[in-house]
């Protein structure tokens, strides 16, 4: 019976947490639709070729899956894409998807922006794809880009002081061929529609020779927002923060290790308990200072930090 009550309580807490996140998600999704969706709709309605990155919202410390997609009846035999990311994000995986998964060559490199030192907070990701290399296999009809072309998996920082922050993925132009596609026949290179605004001194449209540079691509940046929990001080996740049970569980963590913060059966709310333990609001969970501050709050010698 005790187990059943505990299980039901956990489900109620889980539902309440889900609803809180859902409310935040709906609010922020509305915001994104206003900021990003407007641009996207206008370009899609005009039928212009468009390459865009997703918007995503994830819990702190979790992975964000961001797609790079194409529309507008784009055809390409090569891809040369460059965008920035914030190095607080940890790159887990970047892979080709859709028809690009069948291309003969796809790679990415991490670069440092010009004039930015080794401790630069921003990095660049340079994606290169070639549908058909000379010789080797013949990948066949893989030139129509319609839908996803690449998938990024980026881990958000586990530090709770990143809670409710957004990280931007921005298309970058350092030279004319950044963010360009070669046509299926290879005789035309498609560039950003605003290339002359991005690189005003470069004269990117004067290719010379037989090459045609066609500026007609739209690009939409991506964004990842990190949502934190509002369970500070409620380490045992029973809905009541700053109580003796929370202090007992946190002290058991120091005695017995992380195992005490895991659930015996899925779902595992370990990450929620860790986030809830940053009682002293210094961005680092699971410290002795958190336990000391928690005990002071319980003894009414200190006040909780607001969320
Ligand atoms: Ca080949
Ligand atoms: Ca509690
Ligand atoms: Ca702390």
C-alpha cells in the first residue's frame, strides 16, 4: 500500500512538472512563431528556395536535436554551409539525413571565428557535402533536396545557471562560397539572396568564365532554449521544498553516492533531484554548501533563493 501511494504521488508530481513545462513550452513556442515562423512562412509562400534550422526547447543538460532542412524545389550536387554556435553547447553528433545521407562525401569541421582567441565563446561549424565524387560509386538521383538534409545533436550545459537561456545557431558569411550550393549539373552556384549585403566588399556575383552565380537562397537561423525546473530545494520530489526529508536525502548522497538519487524503476528523475539540490543558487548542484544552506533554511536561519 505504501508503495502504491508513493508511486501515485510520484505520478502526480511528474504530471504537474509536465504541465509546468508544457505551459512554458506553449508560451515560448508562441514567441518563436512570432520571431521565426513569420519569416519562414513568407519565404515558403513565395516558393523561394530556403534552408533553415529548427528551433528547439529542451530541459537543462539534455540533448537538442536540430534539423537543417531545405525546401523550394532545391537541387544541389554540393553543399557548403557555415554557421556559428555557442561553445557552451557540446557537439555530440552531426550527420547527413534524407538524400544527403546517400551522397558520396559529407564531413564537418569546427572552426574558430576570425579574430577570436582560443577561449572564444563562439565556434563555427563548416559542413561540406559532395553528391558524386569522380570515380567510386554512382549514387544515382540524389540531387533534389526536399526536407531534412542534416541533423545536429547538441548537448545543453548541465549548469543550472544556464536555465531559461537560449543559444543561437546563426548562418555566417566570411567569403562568397559560404552557404552556397552547386546545381545538379555543376554550372551554377546558388548563393544567399542577400549575399551582397552580407559581404558588401566582395563582388560575389561577378564570377567570370562559364560559372553563373545565382543569388536566390533564403536562410533561417536556429535557436535552442534551455528550460529549467522549478524544484529548487525539493530534492526528494514530493512537492514540498526545504524540509527535513530533502536534507536527509542530500546527506545520504554524500554518504552513499549518486545511487540514492536514482529511481528503482523508470522513469528516472535523477536529473530533477540534481537540479533541485542547488539550494544556494551558485549554479553548482550537489555540494556540501547546498546541504549547509538547506539546513539553515529548515532551521529558519536563512531564506530560500527565489526561482
Ligand atoms: Ca562517384
Ligand atoms: Ca521535499
Ligand atoms: Ca549549489
